[in-house]
C-alpha cells in the first residue's frame, strides 16, 4: 500500500474554489494562502477548507499528472457522489480539455451516465456538461442553481438551469 498523499506544495484549491466563510470568490487567491507553500492560518482555517479534499488526494491511484497545481484543475466530488466537477482558473480556462485530464473526464462520463452520474467543468461561474458524446456549454450558472439534464426524442441533449437557492 502506498503512503497517503498530502497537498505538499499544492494549494491550487485556495485559488480556484470559493470560500464562503471568508467571502472569497472562486478564481482569486485566498488572502491566507502562500502559493506553493500552504495556508498561513492552517489549524484555524475555515471548516469548509478543513473538510475539503480534492479527488487527487482521495484516489491513491491517481497519477501526479492530475495534482491540481500541475494539471491546473481541481477535481471535486459532490457530497452525494453523483457529480464530479473539474474547476479551472481563468488563466487556464480550458485546462480540463487537455490530456490526460480530458480523457479521465470523458471516461467518468461514459461510465456513470446511465446511472445519472454527471461530469462538469467550471471556470468561475461558467460551466460545461461533459457527456459521453459531447460537451455542452451552459454559460454562467449561479452557485446553487439546480440543473436538470435530459435528452429529447431526437437524442438532443439539453440542460435546464433553475434559479439559485436562497440558502446559498
């Protein structure tokens, strides 16, 4: 068994993800982040930061090429394990389209599509649905907005974006 992964010098999530407790929007460095070094308030950092672990950390078999500071993509799973999101920074908005990342995302879409498992890419509020046969640009999607994915009788894929929850 290999040793557990650690963030090490990677703190790319501190830039890419929103941190509600600090009113830090997605896409800007957290004021407490020391890029390439870690968190200046580690130990007293927000609960959402303490609870977060990217897929690279969680999956012992995921190669170093997927480490967020190398791939420029933070892979995260929702709490119900029904959706994986590839979060990118504005400076590399299409990092999710580069191999080997794109192949991993497409494979996840192929394997999980029939069970309702969804794969998304995200830059700020702009989102794409990554389906087995296509990628659909959803445009700007507010945080917490529900998404309904369906295919019509002709096989055309569509996504309806509902209003964001007032709880967000």
